C-alpha cells in the first residue's frame, strides 16, 4: 500500500472527524464574532442541527463509506482487512482520547460513536464484494438503528449523565431573597410566590442551552396551569445586564410564569452555580431537586421526569 495514500487517509480521517465533533463550537464562535447570539432563530436552528447526534453519526458513516471506496480503488489492494483498519483506526483512536481527556463523553464518543465509521466501512465492503442484495436489505435495519439512536438511545444516555441531585438537599429559605422585576422594583419571593411547588430556572442572556430548554419549561408550566405551582425564571445579574434582561423578556407569557433579575448574583453565590441552565424545584421553600444542563433531544425524558416530581410534591 502506498505510503502517500496511507498518510492522506489518516490526515483526512482525523480532520473530518475532528471537524464534525467541533462544528457546533466553530459555528457558534463565528456567529458571536459577527454579533449574533443564541436568541437569533437562525443561530438556534443551526446550533440544534449541527449538534444533533443524527447529523454527527450520519456524516461520519457516509464519510467512511466513501473513504473506503476511494482507498480501495486507489491502492489496488485486495486485502479488505488492511484497508478497513486503515480507515477506521483514526476515528476510533480519536474517540478513545476521551479516556484521558474527558470521560464525561463516555459512552457517546467511545466506544459508542466508533460504531458508525465501522458501519460505513462494512457497507462499502458489501458493494466492493458485489453483494448489492445484502447491502440494500441492510439499509432497513440501519435506518431503524439511526432513528432509535437519535430518538431513544442517545437521549437516554445524555439525560442519565446530567448532573442531578434529588436527595439530602440543604434547606435554603429562598423566600427572603430579593430580586428585581422588569420594572426595576425590588421584590422578595415570599411577596410574589405562595405556591406549594416552585420551579426556579436560572439562566443568562445568550445561553444556548437555556434557550433550548424554554419549550420544555413551557410544556411543564402549562401542565400545572390550574394548580399550586409556579415557574420563576431568574436571570443572573453577574453575567447579563438589566437592559438585556428586559430586552429579551417574552411579550406574552403565562400568568404562572415569572421573570426576575438577580442583580446581586444571590442564587449563584449561595448555591455555587457554575453552569447554566441550573434549575431548582422547591417544596415550599426547601430545595428537593436540582438539575444542571439541557439538550433539546432529551425534552421528552425531561418533561416526564419533571411532571412526576412536581406531582409527587403537589399530592403530598
């Protein structure tokens, strides 16, 4: 096998896989450079699309399918095993770096995502071996596998990896904390909220994950529209200005949904919050649940879990 072909294959595999893994970060950085933020509909749509695992896994599968076909023709080598190893070694080794660098990506990156370049190579081999019947029949379970991965397997893995605390939570009296309304009027939670269950969502302006979570919060809020429940969105004043807070307030929102400005960063300081969105569920004034982070694909799992938690509090 030609050394030049081997080198090009390794470089191409590395660059493509690395780019696909980071395209969302690159795109977001470019948008920020041009002054666009996560609340822009186009930016939000782009972010959701390129960060979807269906896009990531699909792109990698197709790329390695094409790569194998090219290498097979260029090298004129009939040893399928050598070419296959050459093609899939780079993405597998790249995925395996999470064992050292970021184990929170296990098993999404390694070994789970290594399955997809292997699938691409296997399907290429089927055509090279002149087995079109097997190739086309295999497309059906492959499409099903991609769908289940995107809709069920990956969301479940991500949701289970979200930092959650649901027991032995410290008792914090939020009723005495002071925040600002959209009109700049200082209020205490005890003056505006007298509900059995309160969901506090902390965020900042420009937080992409916070924007993605709004739809899920709306579903939860509407579910308990006529019950002793309220959703309070608290903007971190240490990150976002008061003017940006007022600018991004929704024009029409539910009567059971409030927006407050945490001008002193009270919630973040008291609870040592260092990631957004962070949500708290309160039974009266005691924290009973805390969740950090969000991704659009987990919306169904998140909503079902929230409804169950809130119902358990309301039915006590």
